[in-house]
C-alpha cells in the first residue's frame, strides 16, 4: 500500500468540474501533480468551472496543475496532452477516465449524432486515452488506470429505457475487463469505480432531475476518497475490480458515509446500473 500520492502524476479527463475535479483535489491535498484534460477553456453558462479555474483550485489545495485543452475524441490532442504531462512532471502514474456524455432517451428519441457523441467520448475516448497512456504507465512504480463506469451487469432493465447511453457506458466497463487482463503482465492495474447513489454534479442538475434530485445525492467526494484508496493499492495485486463506492469504502474501514450526503434529511437516490445483488452497506433512508 502506497502511503501517499505526493509527487505522483495523475492525468484526469473531464477534470474541470464534478467528479474529475474532486479526484484531482483529493490527490492535490497529498501533493500530487494533476493534468486537467478537459474541453472547457471558456466559462459555460450552465456548467461551472474551466480547466484554468480547476488548475487554480488544485494549486491552492497543495498540488501542481497542468491545464490542457483536450477533446477525448481527438487522437492528436490526447497523444499531445499525455506527452506534455510526462514531460512536465517527469512521468505518469495514474490515468482517470472520467469524461462522459449522457442522454437518457429511448431509441426513437435518440438522434444518431448524440449516439455517436456518447460512444466517441465514453467508450472510444476511454479506450484511446488508456491505449496511449500505457507506454508511460509501464515505466511507473505503481501505475493505475481507473474508469468511472459500472459493473457489467447485463440485464435488460438497464438497457431498455436508454439503450444508447447504456451501451456507451458499459463500453467503458468492457475496456476495463479487457485491459485488466491485457496489462496485468505489465503490472498496470485497471479498475472501475461506480457510485451507488446519484452524485451531485452538473449532469444531475441540468439533465436528470434538477435541484430536487440534487438533495437526494451524495457529493463527489465519496468517489474521490474511494479513488485515493484505489490508487494506493499495489497495482500488481489489485486489478480487474468493479467497485461500488460505499461498499469499497466500508471494506476499507470508512465508517461515516453520512458526511457525503447533500441533504441528510432526504433519502438517497439509487444510481443506474448498480447490480441487484449489491446491497447497501448503510441505510439509504433519511438520517435522524
């Protein structure tokens, strides 16, 4: 088990806000270097943060930041960004594939442009970033790739309501399944992390359910804390796992999960794609 991420270098896609930024900040508090690979260079009217504001937060938290304008659909941009990261910080230790596109529509309401976008960012982007990161990770002492994607639970009820999104998201998990086996001999760990509940991000606020839904969420810090524990595991011994955030944290000795609730008076909202056999380690009901 690695004691700290001090001096380690992370490359995080979609790190200008939300879960990606939370992971970057958690690593920065331990003195890590964080490459912020995201598209948002100018403020967006509906989305908080840019790669530059994220860099300021990471530096303020105690880390070193490298803001990079990266569209994970653009292979040249990905290759260049990874090279810049390794050059700036002297290597690469951890890759987090967090960038994702979502649209919760059935087949008849999903236009093909949106279908393509979700697959290009979620599945193809995850594959491509991981592929081009491998030569750098192979030189690291304890290299990890982490996908923010669900356990591969091939049940009809997950796919039927929004088949295009489900295929694109599970595609990320299939990359985990394949690369964990392919890269085991190189000592590169490949794992997936997924939230049991909805997480308070811009996607929830703008797409899924607005402020009422936000109150039923946990904060992105639950995933960030789980990710930190994953990155400290010995890469040669801990790979190919599909982890649910709260179950993993409790297994690692974390006892207070209520601190991650947005509003403790509200029952938590279960997220998509959590297998039925995965039971919550603590109550999902209101606190108190």
